[in-house]
C-alpha cells in the first residue's frame, strides 16, 4: 500500500523528506516516490494541497531505533530550514510504542515510532 501525501510546496516537501533520510525521485510532473531506507516502504508525494486534508492526516513509520531517529531529526533543525512546527521528543504512549512527533511542511503529522 502506498498512500498519496499532499504537498503545499512540492519542492520544499521533497527537500524535507530527503533531510529526514528518505530517497525521493520525481516520477511524473506532479508525483514523486518517497522511499524509506529499507527500500520497501514509502509513499507517493503529490503536487496537490488541500489544507483540511493535510492538517488532518497522520502517518506512522516504525523504526528500529527511535533514539537514532530522534538524534537525526534534531540535527536537521527542521523548523529553521523548513518552517515546520517544533518536533516533539519521544514518549512512551499508552499503546506501548515510543513515539516522536514531526510535522512536515504541509502540516502532516508523522508518528516516528519504535517498539521497545
């Protein structure tokens, strides 16, 4: 399954996901594939934006080590470089995952999570 994720600024969103460590490839004039380092999972970034959709969309990625991801997220200075909300550090949620929260340039909330 590969969901289509909206981008308010297609170029900025591509740069944002590259900064997080994803591989990004434009495959059509208004579509890019965004692939995780495992080479198997990812999504389609689309040059399309609807505020209500983007600001109510949440995505989750399960990572091997939330500490490694959190260090990388912090090193990218995302609010300064991409104008996004400040990421929230990892916490153990009641459902058992340790989760950090990151917003992309379109307002999509990402749950970066690890099983601990």
